[in-house]
C-alpha cells in the first residue's frame, strides 16, 4: 500500500535467501521477471492489485517451496503451460482473481 511505481528488476535473483515478497496494492507495471524462478527459497509471492502484465514465466515452476502465489487484480494474460501447472497443484495456493487469463 505504498503506491510504488516501478518494474520488478531482473536482478531480483540476487536475493537468494528471500522467502516472502509482498508488494500488493502498488502500481508495479511490468511483467513477472523470469529470474524470480531462481529465488529458490521463496515461499510467498504476493503482488495482487498492481498492474502486472504478460504471462507467468515458466521458470516459476522451479519454486518448489512456494506456498502462496497471489497475483489477483492485475493484467496477467497467460498462465504457465500445462506441464508446469502439474508441478504446482499439489502444494500451492493460487490467487488469480480479476485477471484476463487465457
């Protein structure tokens, strides 16, 4: 709730010990960077109520510790391929409301 306006940097993978990334209710207007898939300790990703666009990178399927993925109320257009979805469904809470998933 800080009205931050920027993009999520590609260099986010430098935060190798990152476990929780909560930046909801801001104005981030980029795509989700593929490098986020290299943050192997990530448990919570919450970017709901921003202006994220594009698709969810397939690299996100590498986040085996991820428990909650909240991107509700953004402009995400496409989900991961079916094979990657199978990796997620046993251990992850998805929150996708108010997007334009195809």
